[in-house]
């Protein structure tokens, strides 16, 4: 069964970019897009998406009110905030209104897909920091070791694991957050609030 994704952003170029991120993925179905809250409410009610990707800056719309309205229109949908400014002062109120996480607009495509998958699977239905539920506690420990400049052997010794186990965890981390290498993973992890 595919994840039905709906996009709410008042910039057509952003909508097109998001569509390109998901178009070739078999487990996603982009069920629509809207440029305003009224348009989004009508379409979300009709299409009942699993995940709504909502731009934090949608004209003069109060984002917390938008989240509440979208959740009323599509009660089974998770609302993921999408923003160019992760420090936007409206975000805490939007999270309290029911948005499950916040994703910066400069997030790598694979990481965005991972966040949307996690939201659809119910792994972000808490108030944990952005992206935190993407990784298990042990994976976060391994990530912290890598970010601290430790080798796989050093991480293994500190955590009481075999180096091959640490390597396996690391491969899973790269896949889950959509990173290519250590430097990319650390940068992505900071953007997602994992470090």
C-alpha cells in the first residue's frame, strides 16, 4: 500500500521539486497539492492523505490554525511542517496543534522521504525533536560516536559491540537519513535534530 502524500506550499516551484523527490518511489502516491489553506482543506478532506507536507509560511496563514484545520479535514493524516526557517517562532505552536515534526527545506531528498515514511508509519507521533524517531537509541549512540570523530572500533569498544555490528548500524543510519558518507550524515543529522 502506498503512502498518500499531499503538499501545501504557495510556491509552484517548491511543489514541483517535492513531486520530483517522490515521483519515482513505488511506496508513495502524490495525491495532490494546494497553494492556500482553503484549497488544501477541501482537497485533503476529499483525498484523505496519510501525510500532509505543510509550508510554515503560507501567506498570512497562522500555521497552528492551519495544522488544526487540516487534522480536522483529514483525521488520519500526519502533518509534517516544511520550512526554510527552522527557528520560525510559529513552529512550537504548530507542533502543539498536532504537527508531528519539522523538516528544513534544505534537507536531502532521501532524508525527506525517510521522514515522510516515519510519519506515515506512526513513528513521529510524539513530541520528540525533529527526526529523532528515525533512529533507534543504539543507532543514535553510534551516530554520536561518529560525530565525535570516533572510529568504528572505538565506538564498538565504548558500546560493548563488535566493529562489524557498529558497521551494520552505520549502514542502517546512512539509509534511514538518506546520507552518502560520514560528513553528509553528520550535516543531515544536525538538520534533522538528531545531534
